[in-house]
């Protein structure tokens, strides 16, 4: 379990670094009068995702799940985090919001990355909720 906790914490810190860089880009957008919303989303969303991973790292021993179930849940959480971080980064850089699977390649990629993350987080949360419930 210690290796899983370390892996989650490392991912959390890497996500936090991306969020901090996005905060600097947000500052530049504010200073230059550019589009602030996508950089704000990446900055705040990244910080929230980093905190989630760091919190999970601290709690990794608590859910009552098999080793395989726990690893699947945590890998799915990390997939959610990185696909959404990449989608938000692509949105901030390209301006494409990814609301539909059509249009420019960047728009389609943003859409697909968000979709992959969405599909990953629900079973991850279900497994973790089940494991924490069993721990009661």
C-alpha cells in the first residue's frame, strides 16, 4: 500500500505543478487582457485534482477492497485526473471547448479526453465508496 500512496502523492504533486504553471498563465492573461476563463479553469481544477490525489494517498489503507480492486480504482482516478488536465490544457492553448465531437481536431481531442475521464471516474468512485462502506 505504501507504493500506491507514493504513486498517488507523486501524481498529485505533478498535477499541482501543472496547476501552478496555469496560475502563471492566468496572471499573464489578466495582465494582457486575454481570455482568462480557460486558464482559471486549469489553475483551479488542477489544484482541486491535486488535493484529491494527495488526500487519497493519505487514505489508501482504509478501503476494504482486494488489491486488484483498489489498484483498478486508483488507476481510474489517475486516468480521470490526467485526461481532464490534458483536456483543460488543450482548451486553454487552443481555445477549443470540446463540447461536441465535431469541428477542429483540437475540439475533438478535448471532447474525447473529457469523455475518457468521465467514463473512468464513475467506476472508480463506485469501487472506493464500496470499499469505504465495507470499512465501517
